[in-house]
C-alpha cells in the first residue's frame, strides 16, 4: 500500500517538476548579457537620423543578429554609417563598441552587425526545437532608450503553429519586444521575435516608445527557420548572392481549380509570368504551367492557397546560385506530368546597391536603373536612363510634378545613357548656366513619356 501511495505522489508531482525545470529569474540573469542595442546613422540626401534597434549576440566574436526590419531593404547600403553596439548595464552607464554592418539576409528576415573590438560576449545558442501547444515560453528583450535599455522577461503559452511563407508560433498573452530570443520551459533558445509594433528603441515620443510593452508582439519565428542563416552569414562589403529563377508572378491553386487539374489534396502553384532570358525561360517553363513538386517533394502545405507562391519563392531563395532544381510540372489540364530542370542564376542587382546622385538645387535624387525598374515599366532590359529615387518635400522637383520612379531618358534634349553621364552633363550645365531651368523627358508608363521643366531656386 505504501508503494502505491508513493507512486501516486510521484505522479502528482510530475507537472510541478516539469514547470520547475527553468527558473524565470535564472533565465533572465543568463540572457540579459546577450542583449544589446545596435546604433547607426541613416545619412540620406535629405535627412540624417540616428537609429537604434535591438540585437542579440550569437557568437563569442561579437556577431549580432537583428530583425531585418531594422535595415529595410529599401535603404541604400552606402547611407548606413557609424555603427555601434551599445552594451546595456543594470548598474552603470551603457558601453559603446564600434561595429561594422555585415549585411542583410533576406532568406531568413534577419540582418547582422559585428563588433570591431574584443569583449566578453555571451552568445545565445539557438536550437531547432519546437514548443508544444500549451507549453510555456519565455522571451527576454530590451526596453527602449528612454528606459535605459533595461532588460525584461515575458512568459506566455503557445496557442497555435501557423504555416505560410514564414512559419510563426502564436502565443496567447504576449512576448517581449522585437529582437528578443524566445526560450522553452527547458531554457533552450527556440525562436526569435522578428516583428512588433515598433522595431526602434529611440522613437521620438513616449507613447510610441513603449508600444511593444502596451501592445506586445504575439508571434515569434521558430529557430528552425533561420538556423541555416547563422551558419552562412553574409560577408561584410559583399552583396549576398541570392538565387533567381525569373518567375515574378505565381498563383496558388484553390481546391476547386486543383481538382480540375486532377490534383486532389495536393498543393500546386500556377506560373503567371516567365521573364525572357531568365533561368525559367531557358529551362522551357511557360505561363500557365502548374508546379506540383520541387526536387521530388510536394510543396509545403499552407494554411490557405494564397500563401503557396510565397512558400515556393522562399524555398527557391534558400538554395544556392548554380543549383539545379527539378520541378514536376503539369503543362496543362489533361497533359502528363513532366520534369523541368532549372539552373538558378544570381538575382539581378537590387535598388539598395545602385549608385545615386543628388541634384541638390532641384531637390531630387537620381540613381542607376536596375532590373526591377525596367520590369516595372515594361521596358527592355538594359534600357538607357536613370531613375528618380527621392524627391525633397517642397523642393523645385516636387513643384514641377516630378515623381518617384520616373525614368529620366533626356536631359535638356540630350539622351541619358547612365548615371555617370547624367551627373557629368547636369553639373556641366549647372556650372555654365546656374539660374536656367532644366528640362527632363521622363517615362512613367512605357512607352508614354512626359516633358518636365524644373526651375532652380532663384
């Protein structure tokens, strides 16, 4: 009888023991030294602002991971300057360490900076471990600059596993601010809070400053989604080589359409467009083809069909330039399935790496034209011209109705070939005739053009 009582007592104690596997106070103390703030200057043509966001140390050499949103892909790389890592302290003033921008990793929606100086960095080691529904998870994050970057801990319960382009874990009550690592009840780092009401730690008003406290995030990204990025970090000063297939438009088939193609209970994506001379075009893919499998495996099932194109694009984005991808394709209803092998090429240059020129007196920025520009305008690839990237509010260019995205093809009657020629011709004209108007011919919807006369300030 005593043995039975002892067994019952042990069973009753099991939940208590499981909950006691981690002490929130101990976790808080261990994780706090791994949390830092990342500070840099955004030195734009019309604005210069200090930005501060959250970061977590991920290796002993001072590599810091931040949410990608802190370095929006639209921000030109050359305008991100003067990086510092701020090491908060609960007992003294924060320490600042010079750093460099390593780069963005769009495959995993994170970015990296690295310290230039040695320090006793304490990294967080993320693990590909999933939390069960109903399991308690903890997140440790930083309060904003106005609260001296004090660390704080939140606990919540996993409510749902969400599928989609980026897998997310939903919790019931809330998590610490964006940039916070997430831990399971064993104290293992299993996720990262990648989004929230604000990403900045130095907002300009108190109400927005504490938005992540008053309206805490409820989603985190599981570590399994970004672990591969931690072992393949971008190289500072070098553009990350992302693979490219050349299929800008895809559509996930809903249940009825899929069944019409004989694809019952099978995720599938219809190709909407294949770009000329792209890897997809070279492989023979065509508009209307239905992709059913990738390298022999079914496409990951989404929560709803509209997420399928993002899931497939994300799968391609995580491959390597030069990889051969075998797609099981249904050419059309009633036709047999066939395999199409596509060799991935490097994605064309993005706008954030294009060179820029500021026509300061007129208040607009022109930059090199990249693939995204010619595609958006339906212009032939390698078309001559430059693109309007920024217009100063209340400047002469805005008054003259110049618009962002305009493609400048002529300057004072002369053909514009590229940015260097545009800059040379503009500066020569302005030096010779400092008070005269500039006449630009721009393309807004190829082949439609407009002529715009911009008067300099008098």
